[in-house]
C-alpha cells in the first residue's frame, strides 16, 4: 500500500507540473504559431558543439574526482560511463543513472561503494554551482522573476547569492561533511556506509569544474535561442542563468522523468520578461534540442571503448 501511495503521489505531482507547463504553451499557442521562427544553421551547430563540450567538461570533472579515489579513468571512459548511464534519467526516480554507472564501472574494476560515493559527491558538489549561476543571473537581472515578485524582491537575490556562496565555502572547506549526507542516503538504501576523506584542493577543483560546466551549458542554450530567433533580446547572463536554474529544478523534481514539465515551466517563467508569450515555445524547443544532443552524446559513448 505504501508503494502504491508513493507511486500515485509521483504521478500526481508529475501530472500537475506538466499541466501548468502545458497550460503556458496552450495559452500562448497563437503567438507562438504566428512568430516568424528563423533558423541560423551556423549558430544551431555551434549550440550543439557547446552542448557536447559541456558534457566533456563534466566528464573531465568526474574523472578528476575519481583520481582522488585512486582510479585514473581516461576521459573517454568517463564520458562513456556518464552518458550511457545518463539515459536512465528518463525513468522516474533519478536513481537509475546510478545503477547504470555502477554496472559500467564494474567492468573496469571499480567497486559499487566507490561508484556510489563518486556519484554522491559529484551530485553534492555539482548542484550548488548550478544554483549559484542562476542566483548570480537573477542578482544582475532581477526582471527574470516576473509577476507579483518582480517589484518586491528587494535584496532577496543578494541574500540568496550570499547564502549560496556560504554553502559553497562549507562544501569546499569542509568536504568531509559530504560523506555524512552520502551515508544518510546509503542508510536509506540499506547499503554499507562509506569512509572517504576528500581533500579540500580536490573539492575546490571539482566545484569549479562544475561551475564552469554550468556556464558552458547555459551558453549553449543561449546560442540555441539565438539560432532559432532573430534578435531575441535575451541578455547573456539571463540566458545562461535561466537554463542552469531550470535544469537544476528539473533534476530535483524526482517525480518527473528527465525533469519533464518542471524544466519547461521554470524556463518559460524566467524567459517571459524578455520573450513574452513566445518563451513557452522556446522552452519546448529547448527540450527537443536537449534530447537530440543527449542522444548524440549517447551514440558517441556507445562506440567508445571502455578502458581503465
């Protein structure tokens, strides 16, 4: 009965988010359909290249983390592990990529505990930079937050920025605290606790690696927007920050496969001050673009030979 209730809640939450995201699209469909979309082939290809470069940067950062565990994994193997396992995100629950990672890493003699711990640390050190990129964008472009909040944010973005920086410093200066969170998760999953000390220098390198990766990710999206629209009027910092925040919230929406609905809703909300009703169409187009590039990455990963 408990399992049925949990599944029902996930379905209900996913349906609710998709409903609101879909309502934005349907409500603005006339303006989206009438808009003169123009494809710039060069910028479109560039957006895909930047997207793939982001994946390489994130893979490189994870390989750096694995070095701290004593495993020198080649970049191409790190890319293969990440973007074959990544396909599991489209199964509800968010835990499936971890199982995929464990399975692939076992083939190059990396044990389950190390694989799980590396995923946990990468998540803990990789998500705050995405939030930081988004908060910086809102601090510089508060008009991103539209509606009733637009005139009442005050110093809210600045406080959020300070709080995010403070959390980031804790993660970097006291990286051992990450194992406390990981062991809490392992206890829930009935897995053995981990005993690993992460060096501060490595924690800083991993954090900065993901910070740069999120900026690249947002830059690829910003390039994509300019590839399908003529002079969209979206500031660079807003384009980068909106995508980082939307992706992060979609990732945290464990009830939604691949963040479906949640990412589009956030992206539409943050881009509407600049794009108006057309923002909903851009959010849906970005989902298609993102899916295509992820499958390109998976196809590349499939032909890469896994080596240790």
